[in-house]
């Protein structure tokens, strides 16, 4: 089991299913990403830099792209969040298309560093 699999095993219900699915999307899209604890969170790293972390909290589910979300250059207005995270719920999850767009944007940022 990877660190992310161990984390997902602690979840239940809809939150678990959504986060499992999102992690599968990341694994398929970025097969060379490593899975590590980064900033205290189970995370995917790409080229040794934080790519993304997807977690459940008491109030909502969150995606952390390890950059200011405005730097992604994407329309995230359908979801609430902070400067460094996108929040979503089981009833209003992040679409696979948006997740792929976030991953593409983040990978470009890492490659350009």
C-alpha cells in the first residue's frame, strides 16, 4: 500500500469513493508521480515537487495544488476555496476534466521551474 492508499483506507462513504476516483485519475495521467507525505499531507509529487494532494476534512473535501490557485489560470468559480486550495463536496465534486486541467497546469509550472 502507498501512503495515499493508507490515507484513503481511513475514509468512508462518498468521500472515500470520490477521493479514490480522483487519485486514480492522477495515477493514470501522471504515472511517474511519486506518492509521499509532503507538508504533512499524503501527496503526489512530480519531479520532486508537490503536484497535488486531495483530502477530506470535517467540513468539505479539498484539493491542494501546492501553488496559489490563481496561478493555475483556470476558472474555479464553481468551487469555494482559499488562496491555496479548492474545496468541493460529494454532491458537487471536481470534474475529471477540471482535475486534468489542474494537473496539466501544475505540471507545466513544475517543468518551467
